[in-house]
């Protein structure tokens, strides 16, 4: 019979191998052309997706559900804490369906170190699969899209969804090391 630590090590190796396999599959996908959607920055100035790239050819775009979602708030808090590291490699921005005033005030109250943009009133999240219309209401989902541009053409190279236990929010993994796991813990707006 294997000792539990041997089983854990073996499973970790399998998970790492599967993560590499998943990354390779994502890279092998055909780039998905997407439109040059309109956004509003935190000052109320209209801009578009191409301008979010700045001079960069790559962009990580966070699909945040807005102020009403405490889980999305935690993801943005965590990603903001890593922003200086991520931005050493690639530009990263956060997008929200909230209007720019609400989004800006909320981002400032959280001290986020991310450029934030509103797509209020557009089909941006719907078209990219991070929203659905159901029961006369738009329901949003959180996640990230990896975008590239070639001239004035924009492509989504890969994407992923956010949810408790995903790879993008370390607290879940740290809690999983404890005897009671997350012990029904849920994110809060203040700690």
C-alpha cells in the first residue's frame, strides 16, 4: 500500500502534466477574431479594445462581473496584488459591466492596481461567452481572455473561467491545505 504522501506526489505530478497538456491545447487553437468593442475608462472617456493594448501586441483581459459580485471582487483583489509581476510580461486590464463611475469608485476603494474599463450596454461579454441572456436579464460570468493583435485585427488566443478552486486565486488552494478546507468560508468586501 502506498503512503498518502506518495499518492499526493504522484497526483501532483499528474496534475502538473495535465496543466502542461491543457496549455499546449490552448496554444494549438486557431485564433478567434473578435470585434473592436467600445469601452469607457475610469474618467468617462470613450475608448476601444485596440487602444487597451497600448503599444503591446498581447493583452490579458479580466472579465469581472462588477461591484455586485463579492467573488469577482476577491479575484480582482488577488490579481491586483500580482499586477506588477504580470505587467512585467504582459499588459493586463479589468473590464466590468458596471458604468464607469461605479466601476471607478469601487476600484479606487479596493486600491486596485489595474486599469479598469466599463463595457456597460454592449454585448462584449455576451459575444465572448462570459454572459448569457436568460429570464429577461443578462447574467455575467467571470474569467480571463488572452488577446493578441495584428495591426487593427484582434484575436482571442485562449480563455478560462473563474470559480472557487481555480488556478487564478491562491487563497482557495491555501485553504485546501487545512484540515477543514475552506470551512464554508466565502469572500467578503472587507476583512
